[in-house]
C-alpha cells in the first residue's frame, strides 16, 4: 500500500508538470471575476467569457412583471434556460444562447451549464425563483445579488476552470403620486380697518389672502396647475346673511359699494370664491371627505367644518354630491371687515423701540384699547417695566405707549427709555436661594419678566396674587435685584414683589 501511494503521488506530479491549469484572472471589481482564456486560441473559453460578461449590474424598471422569473437554484441549468430566466425582466442586450453554445465546439449546449446562488440586500439567501420574485416585489428588499458559476469544456474536451460572475439587480425607486389626504383652508376671517380709510388701502379689492395647503404643505391656490383660483367680490354687505345669500345666487341681496369706510363702528362682509375643476385633486378630496371624513381631512382656519362638506357659518360650497361625482366648481368663504371708531382714527402712530416703567404714585395704572376705551380687567402695577414698540398721539396732544396688542398706557403714567441701560450686559452678584416670590394682587395686575440678557419678555408675564419658586437672585445693569422664577426668566424686585425664604 505504501508503494502504491508513492507511485500515485509521482504520477500526479507528472500530470501537473505536463498539463498546468491556467490560473484565474482576478478582476479589480468586486463584482466581476471572469476567467481568462486558457490559450489565446481557445474558442470555447473566449465564447464563455463573452457570454458571462454580458451579465452586469442592472436596475429593474418599476412596474416590471417579475412573476415570469424562472431562475433555477441548487442545481445546474443550461445556458438557454439561464438566459431565458432573465429575458422577461432584465433587458440586457443579450446574445443568443444557442449560438453561444454552438461556439463551444464539440461540447453541446447541455455540456455548458450554470449554477446560481443569490442573496438579498438584507443578507437573506434566495432558495427558489418564487422567493426571488417575492424579494424583488418586497419594498423592504432594495436589491438582490446573484452569483453565476459557468461550467464548460475547452475545445480539446478538457473540463475548464469555471467562470464566476457576480452582479446585482436593483429595483428602481417607484415614484408614486401622493393622494390628497387633507387640505387646510385659511384666510383673514376678521379684519380691522381705521375709520375714513379706503378698501384699497388694505388691498381688500385685489387680494384675498386665501390659502389652501395640501397634506404635504404645498400651496394649491394659484399654483402651476391652477388647482384653485380665488376671486373677490367687489360688493360689501352690511350683514353676514346678505353676503351668504349672495354667494348662493339670491336675488334679494342688499349690497353696498364701500370705496371708503366712512361709517364708524360698522362691520361689513365680503365674499371670497375659490374655483376648481371637477376632476381636480381638491374636488376628489371633497368627495372623499363627504364619504369618510375621518380619513380625508378638511379644515378652515384650523376648524373642521361639519355637514356633507361644510359648515355654513364658516365655509360654504356650491359643490353638490351626486353619487360619487362632484359637480360643483367653487367654494366660498366670507370675511368680516370692522371699521374702527372716529376716536381711534384720530391717533397718529409711530414705531419706537424701548421700555416704559410705571411710576410709583398709584398702586396700579389703567390701560386703554385701540379705541381709547378703558380696559377694565387688566392694569399695570407700579414700578414695573414693559417693552413698547409704538407710541401714538391724537389731535389733543394725548400720548400713549403700546405695551401689548391693542393695549396702551398713558405717557404721563410711565417713564420711557430706549432700553439700552437695562438690556446691556449680564446679571452680576448671582446668589443661590431656596424660597418663593409672591406677587401682590389683584390677579389683574401683571408683572414684567426679563430674559437672561436683561431684556423684557414681550409675550409672557406673571399675574398678580400668585407665587413662584426661585432658586437664585442677581443684580441687573441698573443695580436692581431680580429673582429667577423660570428657565431664562427673571422678575424684577420692587413694589408688590416679595421674597419669602423656605
């Protein structure tokens, strides 16, 4: 036995020396490992390299029918079967498999075979054509990488080194039309104008301020497809019902022409119409909303209208439901225009940027509204500072500073500064505390807050007759003590502000 083994080893060595096997050529690409020809003249190897080389990375077009894919996994298949498996969905410029087989002289088509394996982009092995079809249709599988090993014989009948080709089939991104699932209609429902001004001054005759946005935030009014086109009635009505009935084609409308708002303390109503085509996405949304409002949203100024399509008090449409067809082409909204008083119109307003601080002669100071009427449920406590952005003066020489929207304080009750001294620099002499700040009442009193830079906070304040935990105090640029009562917010010490330690 030892002698037999010895001679067998010598014979093997002799064969290797006489007929060396060509080494494979390693491609610089990770996807292509095509075998070079055994000799420069071996037609079979050249043909097989050409045949294998036609398979490369490919993006499958969306909508392709993948059910015809018939790749065989786990056993050898002919070149013809392999090529046919791809012909239904991979549109390579494939050469004829039968011709390629004929080029493999003396071997026959069945002698040249292909072994196939595959793995998904999710690292899942593919075991059958059915699985491949499923993976390529699955949205979570972006691609499948196929490895094909081509087995053949050389022209002298010897078994050639297999040629291996790896390539990836990637699914094209499907661009799907986004259905209109909701629409948000918004417009200036209530507009205040000054007495004696013109409708044109507020662009009420040429601007609707109408917006309709879809579920992705795209504007539908006046877009490139003319989805919705607004129009404005040049009639101003003295009652909501008149305007509403006019929108519905009533013949008993009492319209008035209002080029100038010369009736103080009067409210007018104006109709805005949005036109759309019956086959538009918006029309389809109205139809779907009427059928299943829970799935198709529609809001007007943030509120959901009621009824088939609308709530007549806020949104009214001429569209009618006829089976599944929207036959109407318009919707209407109505805005109110309120004319101010003569007193309010008498004021001349200028922009300012500063801080007003209430004096200490009274416990609190009253506020006025835009019409110069006293506000009965709010007041400013003494020795408190407030951000102001406007000052107004009337023909009598009265002067007031605006300290909130529609709220003014008499200039005689405050001192004004441009805010530079109180807003520059950080707080100093910061000390830790464990206590609370109590604010004197009544609850209608409000106490100004300041941020970490010492600037007045314009949209928040503390009510009187309340208490706030504080963890530290500091000194501002004016030398006044401030208490930290919220993240980045401080209240200034003074009359009505009391610190109590725990």
